[in-house]
C-alpha cells in the first residue's frame, strides 16, 4: 500500500468518524479559531511619534525640541534603533525582544476616517467601529462575540478596570472585573441567604435582575479564579502600576476561564498637552508602565493564535506646542503583538513629517483606517470569514496594502 | 351593556399602564416625595419628609421653594466642619502648600526611604478634605442645602478637574466652595468665568502655560500656544462638539486667551499678563477680536456662554441629570428657550425644570449613580463617623466614581447604561451591609417600598432587614 493510498484511507476513516459526531458539535464550532484577542486602549491619545521615533526624518528635529528622543547611537538613554526609519522610546525597551523575535508589528499612520479632535467622540467611534456616528451603538468587541455560536458567545467577553466600557457593551454581557485586590473578594453575595433574598427582590425589575445575576456570577467566578492564579502570579512582587496589575488580572482570568477569548484593558493619562517630557518624564513613565503591562500580557497569552492590539483614539500634533507638550492630532501608531503577526517591521504607508505631507500642516495623516487594520487581524489571525466583516465594520473597505501584516498560514 | 363596560376597561387599562410605568407601586404622594428628595437632594431624611408633608402644595410646592432656598444658601459662605481645616484656606496658602511639598519632595528624592507615604503629602490631605466635604454635604441637610449640594455636584462635573493632577490638588476645595458653589443658581456666564480664572482649571487644562507664540519663558526658552483649555471650553463647557466650530476656532480662542494665567500672590489666584498675550487680530465663530487684552477673553466667553448651542447643551444635560437618560425633547426645548430668554439665569431654568410635568412623570426613571447611592445611604443612616466617611470614599473609588477623580474633562457619565453594570449591585449590597450593621434599619423608608419588597424583607432575620432596605430595587432609583 503506498503512502498516498494510506493517507486516503485515513481521511476516509476520519470523515466517517465525523459523520457520527452529533450535529450539534459541528454547529457549535467557534467562528474565531484558536487564539485570544486582547485590546489595550490608551485613552487620551498617546504620542506615537515618541513611542516609535522617526529618527532619520530630518523634520523630526525641526518639529520636536523638549519632547525629542535623541537618535539611536547605541548608548543608554537615547532611542533604540528598530530600522533605518524608526527607533523605539527607551522606556519601551522591555518590548524590544518582541520586535526582535518578530512578533511585534506596527502600523505607524493608522486612525479613524472621521476628523474629530474630541477625545470623547473619537473614542466612541473606535469602540463602536462606526466613525462619524455619535449615537448609541454596541461595541465592536460585543458584536464580534455575537458572531460566535450560541453557547459560546455568552462567555467570551472580559474587561478589567472600567465599570462598563463601550467597546464591550451590547447584547451580550461581559465579565467586568474591578482592578485591584477587591476583585478577589466574594463579598456579601457569598452568603447564600443574602444572595437569594436579593435575587427575589430584583426579580420584578428585568434590568436589575439581569445585572444582579451577571454580577453575582462574575463576582464568584472571578474570586475563585483570581484566588488561585493571582497568589501564584504575584510571587512577592511589590505594588505594580495600575495597568500592570490589570494586565495580570486579565491574563489570570483568561487562562482559567478558557471560554473568555476577548479581553479589554485601558489606561488613561496620555493627554500630554504640557511638559510631556522626553527620554524621561510624564510620557516616559506612562510608556514604561505600558511596556511592563505588555510583557505581562504576552507572558500569560503566548499561544500561537493569541493577539494583542494596542490603540488610541487619535495621534498628537507632529509639532510640539508652546508648553513642551503636544495637542490633539490625527494619525497614530497601532501595534499588533502575536506569533502570527509579521513582526519586526513597520507596515503600511508612511510619508514622513515634511510639512506638505502633514494633515492640515500639523498632524500625521490617517493613511490606513483603523478598522482595516483590525480586519486584517480578525481574518488572518482568527479566521473570521471576510463576508462577516460588514457586520462588524460597516462602510470600511478591505485594505490590500496591509495584506502582509499577518503571516499566511 | 357595552357602553357600561367601557369605563371599567379604561380604568383597568390605566391601572396596567401605571404598573408598567413604575414597577414599584407606591402612594402617589410618597412617590412624589421620594422623587423630590432623591433628585433635588439625595435621599428623604426624616426632616425632609416632614417638610414635604407639611407644605400646603406637597412635594411640588416644596420643590419650588427648594430652588429659592438653594439660591439663598449658595450666596452665603459654605458651612465647613472644624476638622476639615484646609477648606478655610486661601489660594495663596494653597500655592504655599504646593511649593513646600515640591521642595520637600525634591529634598528626599535622593533617599527613597525618606519619601513620605502618598497620603501624608499635604496636597493629598487637602484633596481628601475636599472630597470629604462633598460627601458630608450631600448626606447632611443641616450642613448643606440638599439642592445646593446636588447642583454643586452637577456643575463640578460639567467643569470637571482631576485630583490626580498634582498642581490641581491643593486648589480643589477652594474651587468647589468658591468657583462652583456660589454660581450654581447664578448666571451661566459668571460660572464659566469663575472656572476659567481659577487655578484649579488654569492648571488642569494647561491654560496657565499657554502664551503667544514666540514669547520667551521665565527661563529664556521660547514658549507658545496650548490649545487644551480653548478646545474643552467650547466642546464641553459651552457649545458642545456639534456646536458648529472648527479647528481654526480652537486655535483662535487659544490665542484670545493667551495671558490668562495664575498668580500665587493674588487672592483670586488669577492674573492677566499683557506680556504673554497675543496682540494680533483673531476671528472666533466669525467675530473679529482686536488687541483688547483681557477683555477679548471675557467677550469670547460671553459669546460662547450666550450661544444657542450652549443653551441647548445645558438644557439637555440638566434634563438628563434631573429627569431621564433620554429626556423628552419638548422639555429640553423649553429649558433651552428659558436659558436664552433669561440671559443664562440658571435659577430661572431650574424654576422651570421643577415645575415641569416631565419632572414629576413617573415614567421618567433614573438609576442612581454610585455617588447618588453612597450619598443616599449616608443620608439614610445618619451623620457618618470619620471611619464611615472613608469607607464611602473607598466605595466610590472601587465603584468607578471616586470624588474629584475623573481624569478627563468630560466629567462622569450619569446614565444607567454606564452604571447599571454587573458589578454595580453586588458592590452596593456590600456597602449596604457595612452601613446597616451598626445603625438602626431606616424604618421611615418602608413606606417607599412596594408591598412585594416589604413582604419579602420581613421574611428575613431582623439583622438583615436594614441591609435589604438599602439594597432594595426602590432604593436603586431616584
């Protein structure tokens, strides 16, 4: 029997086995293959030009003085060279291994097609996936979870820190966990008598009943999961910055609750209008915390299909303002971290900082719709059928210029 | 026969409608008292209940009078308990505190063991006192008029500043008591001006540092414009994001406001510095501004404060705050018209609001925010001990609504969509248990509970009943 024939037989046998499997199993196959997705939202618009410094661009020095990160020369306390155009802020050094290992990729000029410079409108657009629409709408992560089959979609979403972030809000309920040690505490609902009495009291009011049910479930599960995972993960480490702690909580939850595949974290403090700092200072401290949080996330989520996205509602002005800071801009760097990412390089278009190439002569332009970047990740990393993209990001077009962003399977 | 039955059916129909409107069947006068005390204040204390019951026109009459009482209170100095001493401090004293703290931190920087715990820093202590006053004021009608406390919360949130920013922290108490509170029922323009000139806002949105392009700074370096305050002044404080201005207007307004900066030795903390002001010509919303120094900024603020987009925005936000997350458009329209007709008199707008049918309509429901909830529990269980006060502040921090702790200038959201989250009710139950443990179950609240709730609670041991009243569905709404 030759090899080809043997393979054929084996295929027939497994097809037969499949045919016997109950239909339900086949139907309940998850739409999102394998991995987990974590979105890290930097609220307030971080200065991507300081994170990924266009060091070789002659205009960089003209535009930035107090906030300039010195060009890489191999010494300490200057930018770290990534390639012939970009260098990494030294506070981000902990993520350098990810770049070198080829799992960190960056789209340096991504953003929303809507030109608003309002944080609050822009965040709403990013979270709903509907630029320009300010009306109520579910978050895109919630809509993504709802593409999954019943039985799985109810347990997909998890967020740490915020009370009710828009990106997770919608039909499906998310597990929302407070940041910090209180998350590991069952509280009064651990008492069955109280729990039953409250459930009875809320039974007549649908919204309260549903919130209480979800809250009780989440509280008890979370307390149990974190009690085991966190004590191990803490390992005597001192108090960490908020984002690092939240990252640790999120990975602990996603590791013990295998159904939780879509996670959300956010960090504030990026709106550096004054005294932004350079190699050190306000922004450097923020970036340092972010880098540690990403290392923490990556350590917990290192399956081949896991993916981390780092994004922010818009960028900051290319030029410094009069108070050693930067004002609201447009395009910004969007990061992807994961093994299927074609990492270690920049993706998409980049036109430099020459005055004529800036949006309104002041900001990095938006050269790629953020939804097109996320779409690449969803299709190529998670196997989402392209036909479903319209459900998620109506009006966004597939951007073939980003086709190399993820490795072909 | 058929005709005779119709009224019965109609009656039945309206009874069903009433049930649908409010899951919590209460006597109408109790429902109105609950609404008046919980929305115009935070909770019906026994004294408030008595005052409402004694008013010849009931809750509506009490509400109309409450606007006038709150106005009178707002024009007098705030009462501050003796143990919150920093609230009596002046602005120069706050600047001195900030300087001394920075100096001390510089000295110990080299030696990390010497570094004081964050809560021991003087500016943190004064920020804690400011937050403590807010929570005492919302829960103790003898310390503060309830509607004045409510409106101080509303307008602080509208002109939000953040306690996490070091330069803002020592000024918080002064900002609450002297910029916000005296103006909550005054002219809107005065309120905008008071916030614009206060060091808390000047530092929070970087206005203090924004100067004409090319002006040299104190250390010789070239400085320039910062758009932060100008943008939020239009987007959040006045016109709203849809208010019809463009990026160019943001820049022009920033130029107009150059020179508006802080002064550590002035009682007001404010100074206009002509040297830092941009003397060129500017155009804001189509209107030209010449080289008129500080007057340009005042006129720009008058222009923005009196704009029809501002009237609509203020009317909408007040209606969302006092009536419903999605308030009836007719109400918003009437309040906006009153705002414009009265030249931005907030007292006139509030009179209209408490007289509106929509305010009293039981279909207009509001779910309590964590702040509403904490204040109402404190009010229901009596004046808090210091430890209880700290517990309330911790609860608010954990629930996502720390006092003066919202980082961005848009302030907290107030709708159920934000706050009726899975964690909300379990946290409130913990809080209710802590607060009902050593204070008597608030018996006077039972009349506000539906028969169903009342009956279910009586099945539980007495030790749990107080907690269940505070965690009941009725108590979650205002």
